[in-house]
C-alpha cells in the first residue's frame, strides 16, 4: 500500500455542511509529509474552506507541480479531480483544463521552487492571462523535497541550516503577481488559519486569477535561527494589513462589529468580504498603494500579510477570448463542424 486511508466511521452528530458532507469528505489519505510541516496546515485550511463553502468535491480540479508542496493535493479533496504535472508546469496544464471546461473550480498548488524557479515563466503567463483559478504557493524558501537548497524566494542574508547566508536577491511572488495583473492577491502564513481560511474562501469565489503566497515553514530544512521563513521569525515579524471574514450570500451575519472598524467589500456574485483594517491606510483596491505597502513593510524587516489587492470586477481569460460557455466535452458534431458556409466565411475574412 502506498498510502494510508483514513477510517470512514464517524460520530453520528458530527458537523455537516449544506450538502450533508462532513469535514472528512473533503480530506484525503493520511499525509506522509514531515510531522509539523507547514504544508499540512495549508491542506487543513483548504479542506476547511471547501467544507464551509459547501463545495461539491467533483466540481474541483486540483493541480500541482513537483515538490513536497505539490504532493499535498493527495492529502486533501480525495473525491476531486487531480493532476500532478511535471516540475513547474502546473500553470499551463491548469490553463488548458480551464479552457476545455470552465465549469470546474481550478485550484493550483505549487512551491516556491516550482513557481519561482523552473516554473517562473509559467506562473507569469497564467497570471497575466487572467486564468480563473486559485493559485497557492506554499512558500518555505527552500527546495524541501530535494533536501534544503535555497530557493528563489529565500531572503538575502537568510541562513541555511548549516549557517551559510543566501547572497541572492529574493523574488517576491506577491509583488510579481500584482505587477502581472492578478485580480486577487494575498499573503498569509500556514500558522494563521484564522487569516488563511477566509482568504482561501474569498479566492475561491473570486472569478479571475487569485494568487495566495502562503509562508509555510519547512521543519526539516528551514526552521532554524537565522532563517526568515521559520515559524518563530514569521510570528515575530508578521505585519497583517487586515483580517477578514468571508460571508456567502446565504449565510446570516452573526458576528458583532464595532461601527467604522469593518469595511464591506462586495464581490460580483453577491458574497461579501468583511474587511477589518489593521493598517488604517491600506486600500485593497489601490494597486499602487499595495505595491508601496509591500516595499514599506519589507524595508522595516517585516512581512505584509492579509488581502493585499482586490479587483472586485475582474475579467478572465474566457471573457478575453470570447470562448464558448459550454465545456468542450458537451459539444456535439454540429457545434464542432459548422459546415462549408462557415469555412467559406472564415476564408473570405482572411483574403
Ligand atoms: C525537471 C526537474 N528538475 C529538477 C527536479 C528536482 N526537484 C524536485 S522538487 C524540486 C524543488 C521543490 O521545491 P519547492 O517547489 O519549493 O517545493 P517544496 O518541496 O519546498 O515544497 C526540485 C528541484 C525535478 N523533479 N524535475
Ligand atoms: S522536507 Fe520540509 S517541506 Fe518537505 S515535508 Fe518535510 S518539512 Fe515539509
Ligand atoms: Mg519550497
């Protein structure tokens, strides 16, 4: 046996969602990652978000590249579609799948090595094309699977387990995603489920390219003193721009909010993000301000987390290409072979 399934029995009064599914219905087999790996907490947050949103598991396509992070889709949403691509190629496979069937919810899971090194071009083009997806990078600043080499997101001066300092300038994937036109951009921390779960829920409901850079410490190779991606370092330097509650159109709003402390951000489908501003001057709709906030907070030696930028009326690749609304596998012969007259018209337009 190459994996350990979880037992199916559960307490008769266990919590169920609107579809009657339990939390277990969104899980996968038992994780084989190192005990304490940040990536497992992100899997937990994805499971929680999908459970709370009552997503039908068969409506999700989860795709990944290669790395410990890219192994994680095995451990969540065991009843969903999955595609483990080759290293750095998740974005193009996801784009192709999305083009063929826009009815699924696309969840791309990748690592800092997978997306900021070998797959950097793929990351850039999927984001700039506005593919409707949730793209999560589980960012530990190392190549965990190949035993701890510095990755392209490792901070300058951050030390390896053997004490060697990284000399290269890091790639900030959040700044890149903003520059490339992502319409939902966030950063979070695997150790902060209270922030991460609503961010994932909001990203799922967002109909455009949603990117979440999630710092996810590697307990085996990058959780020591001197590392800027360790649990202790991130906890001590976390500068949250905001925290949020994600409210679907159906759910009653139960929490009490002090007047003026919360901003409602409506998404086009009627869902609402209740945004608690922690940095008073941060406007999530102002891209220029978002880029300056990133630089300002980084210059203080801190890490900006939360919802960094949101375009609440995004375009996506299908709208830009004016593609057919139906999944390609539902098209019949008449749709696919429009006939001689249609061909003559196309030829005439090219003369
Ligand atoms: C084409 C190719 N080159 C190199 C490798 C070796 N390799 C496997 S995973 C990996 C890096 C993974 O790092 P990251 O994406 O950060 O994932 P993590 O393990 O840290 O979660 C590398 C270089 C490979 N599998 N395929
Ligand atoms: S090597 Fe690092 S990234 Fe990989 S499973 Fe272990 S702790 Fe997680
Ligand atoms: Mg990594």
